[in-house]
C-alpha cells in the first residue's frame, strides 16, 4: 500500500524505481495477520454474543471495536496481493478497499477515544449526578458518531485514489496533491484523539494512585493496555507518513531507507487488528468464557439437559 500514500505521480514513480524487496515479505505477513485476526475477532464476537451482557457499556464498545477490526482485516488480502503482484483488481475495488481501510482505522481511534472518555467519567467524575441510562445513551451515540464520521472521512480518501499504470504495472495510489488537507484530517482523526486519551488516562491514573478498588483497577489496566497497543502500533506509521510527505530528496539511498522504515511501521500497524482480542483475554472473565466456548460447554450442557428431560419423560410413559 506504499503507493496509496504517495503524494504525486512523479514522486510515486521515483519511489517505485528505487524501492526494496520488502513487499515480498510484507505480502505473506499480511495474509498471516488476516488469518489470525479473523479467528481472534470471530471468537471474541462469539464470546460476547453467547456469554456476555451486550447491555454493558464496555461490551458495547468492545463489540464495535471487534467489528472495526474485522472491516480493516478484510482489506489485508488485497494489500497483500498489491505488494506481491501490484494492483490487479481495478479502479472500483481500489476505491472500495481504500474506504474499508480508512473506516477500520478511523472508527478504531474514535471508539477508543469514546471508551477512554467513558472510563474517565466512571472513575474521575463518579460523583457527578449522571444516571446509568444517560451514560449508556451517550455511549451508543458515540458509537454511531464514530461510524458516521469514519465513513464520511473514508469517502474523502476513496475519491482521491485511482489505478494508474507505470511501466506495464498497475498501482492503486493517492493522486491528490493536497498533502496539507490530508494531514489535517489525519491530525484531527489520530493526533487529537491521542491528546484527549493522554489527558483522560493521566487523570484516571492519578485517581488510581489515590486508592481505587481492585476490580476497577483491573478494568482500567486492561483498557489502558488496549489504548497503548493502538498508539504503539499506529503511531510510528503516521509519523512515517508525515516524513514521507515532507521528504523532497529523491536520492535512491534516501528513498530506500524511507521505504524500509515505512514497511516496518506498516507491518506493525496492520498487526494491531489481531491484538485487541488477545488483550481482552487479560480479563479473567473473558478467558473463562473463551475456554468454555472452545470446549463447547454450553452446547454440551444443553445436550445433557435435553437428554435428562427425555429420560424423565420416558420414565412416565
């Protein structure tokens, strides 16, 4: 997907001619991430629907984040094929997959911000006279807003990409020259939420140090790990995008180094979609539910109950 981030046709062509063989490594890795993410997020959704109370505010956010990760995951095989064989899917699919990529990314960061603000109000502002019903309505509204904003932003990204042929090979890339506008959008949908999250968790940790009960501390710790993982994975990627957009040196050595650094950050960023379900397993309750799901305990229990009721009915006939 290096070509998606190119700021012009000329700079993209120069980068392509000087590029390294890193995409031959990232392609198979994207397929591996795709498989892991589909399995992990599908198991998480099964646990949520079978064992958990979906009326819980935290579970509402987790459900939406899992859907966001799956939308992002679906785009990975296309980028893997792009890295291995260049773009072979046509202009329409280029726009659709770019939109899916953006929806997954933007919705994740907005949902994580909303989840953090929810924790902030629960832990720091717990004395405020806010009813649970009102908080839940706000949480649902935040989820809806996250999807609306991310879809609108993704449409803007999708309109800027197209497929072009260079030296007989097709590329799905960003043809827009408006780098300032693009990075203003990135700043609003990545760095601004990051600043909000830093503020909220600073206040939360100060409250924790003042003596929060152990159960709430565990919940905060799990959510902090989830948020930290997102920014550790995606932070370097966005910084590399900024560096690449500002780079004016077309020397092949410089471009090769930038390409290697970019692809490393890209692999780290894309691996995030399968991390959230693993981090949720820090919760003892979710681990217990997952083990129950893998052992099919609920199905076996229903079979035993059915068998018992059948035996009792036979005794009375």
